[in-house]
C-alpha cells in the first residue's frame, strides 16, 4: 500500500497498546532523526468505524509521540483493514516482538488480557502467539499474581513472578500445618510486601527468596512480621536460625544426586577407583552414618 499524508489531529493512540514503556535514550535518538529526516517509515493505522475520518495507531506510537512533541502537523500513514480488538492485540504483540526494548512484563499483561477477552485457556493463547517452554511457565506465574500491575511497575524480572507464587504456596502450607491464619487477603499482602522489597533493593536475587522460604518454614508466624515491618530477608534468616532448613534442603538434594550416581556407577562398573577416592567416599559414608544416628 502507498502511504498517504494526513493531519496529526486525525490520529489517535491505542489506549490498549501492549507496549507502555519506551526507552528515553532511544526516544531522544528518534527525535533527532525525525528533526533531520522527517518520518521515513509511515505509521500503520486503521480507520475508526464511524469516527469521521479518524484513525487508530496499530504500529508507530513512538514516531507519533515524537512528531507530536516536535509540533508536526502532517504525518505519513498506511491504512490497513479494520480489525476487532483481539486481532489488533495479537497483531500488535507480533509487531512489538520485532522491536527492541519491549518489557517481558508488558508481554505478560497482553497475554493475560487475551486470555480474559477470549475466554480461552492460557495454553491456547500461548499457542496462538507461538510461546512455549519456560517462557510460557513464567507468563503463567505472572497470571497467578494478585496484583499484576504492581509487579509490572516494580521493574521486577518476569521469572520472579514464579518465585513469588512459590513463596506464597509455601507460606500457605506451613501456616496451615501450624494453625496460623493465611487467607486470600494475607496472600495479597505478602505479595505486596515482596514487591516492595524488590523496589527498595532488599530482594536482589533468588537467594533472597530462598532465605524467606527457610525463615517461614522455621516460623510461619514471621510471615505477619514480614508483611507489617520492613525486616529484610537476610535479617529474618539470621534471627530464625534458618540455616538448618537451608542445609537440610541441600542435603536432601545432594542425597538424590548421590543415589543416582551411585546406581549409575555400579551399573557402569568400568572405571577403577583410586585410593584417595575410596578415602573420600568412606569419609562421606562415616558422616552420613553419624547423621543417621542423630536423627534416628
């Protein structure tokens, strides 16, 4: 299609545009480019039915914003066939996939919106957009959050949605085991408290989530304290002496590795074990035997 030129007042940004944040530096670079060269690539629009010659942006909101800030009166556009809201959202998703700087949480919000508007299972939406594997799991965890917008605004990594969901499940379980209240409201408050810690820098990596899990396992009553105060995961971990839970989890994990490798080695049986290796294995066996005597 050949581009046409139209008055900028006839162009309307899409309020449902999936991409909400734009890199300030790149916007400044685009501004300089448009000042010198004008808009080289036309803006893709649809005519709004009954809109008296107005058009909604499908692709090119950054160019539109810069042009508006520069006081340009006329913009080049390419008009495509009108779509329904769902088809437009899907098309915009694929368009933004080809642009730099689109935040994973923005993608997750689009997916959540698609699932709600289409009233379809999440895996169908993923299939529609060509998403699979670990990425799909991260989006599913995001969808399980109670305050998606708060998480998105925090700037947290998308994969941390899964860690928050896992933390809330553990908090619910250990609370039930020790008869500590943990309802839907508490779950939301815990989620908000975690997001606030992410914003202020008290949660910086996966180890901080692990420390929270170990602390809550040691004493579920501390969940309320974490919500109501500004205590950090590190301080809570130290105060609860939760290192025991940490070492137990690692012990069980390594016992699993040990069993698997012992069985595999015995089955293979082709490598000669030297004397130093035997000494090391015996020392490990002695330590495990001592542990078993203590824990009964």
